């Protein structure tokens, strides 16, 4: 590439440097209004529920009551807790070995207590293992709390669904379209 071509490219206006992208909205205003059908969908979905019939007739309400995503989340969180608990147990065992509290390795002299360098390294390792264990415990606690909240939400959703079904069956005239 010649020197003249390089200079010409460097001195091009910034609007010429970037290729135009296709726009999602047809208006170039920074806060373009939404298409009418999108506005209608949003308005319908966010409109307050008036009665049971209104709740039962909305597809997004039915979809929310019938989908199993929260059960999947609870299952995944339980699997995560199981895996982390296994890791946590290995850390605890390793900590017991370092502290010479493990019955299987207590008879072994893993660290020469007279060698100050080995003792210092053991103390550093001990600190790192304790930090790792503390973080693992905290992670297990947070995941457990999250799973408990998801389980509570599942229970509340089930109760709401049962109440809506009961109300719909006890008063079918009020719930029909």
C-alpha cells in the first residue's frame, strides 16, 4: 500500500470509516417508539388482572403456572450442592492430614518440625486450605439458600395454581370466556 493511500485512509471522516449497519428500528431518533403490535403485546401482558377469568384467559399466566423451569433450577442447584459437598469433604480431609488429625496418616511424620522452612510452608498451605474450605462452605450456604428460595417459589406457585383451579371449578360461569 502506498504512503499516499495510507494517509488518505487516516484522514477520512469517521462516518466513512464505519460501514452502516442495518437498523432494527426504522426511525433514526435515539428513542424511537416501538412498533404498534409490540406496544399492544406489552400493554396486554402488563395489564393488571381483574378477576380469575382474566387470569385464566391470559396465555402468559397459564404458561407461567405450567412451566417446569423452577423445578429444573432446583434440580440443578441440588446437583451443584452435591458436587460442591464432595469437593468440600476432600478439602476437610486434606486439612485434617495437614493438622495431623487424620487417623489414617497420624502415625506418619509428614513435616519435620525441626525444619523451620518446612513449618513455614506448612503454615502457608494451612492458611490456603482454610481459606478454600471457608469459601467452599460459603458457596454451599449460598447455593442452599438459593435452592430453598426456589423451592418456596415452587410451593407458592403450586398453591396459587390450586386456588385458581378451585375457584374456576367452583364458579365456572364467572371463569368462562
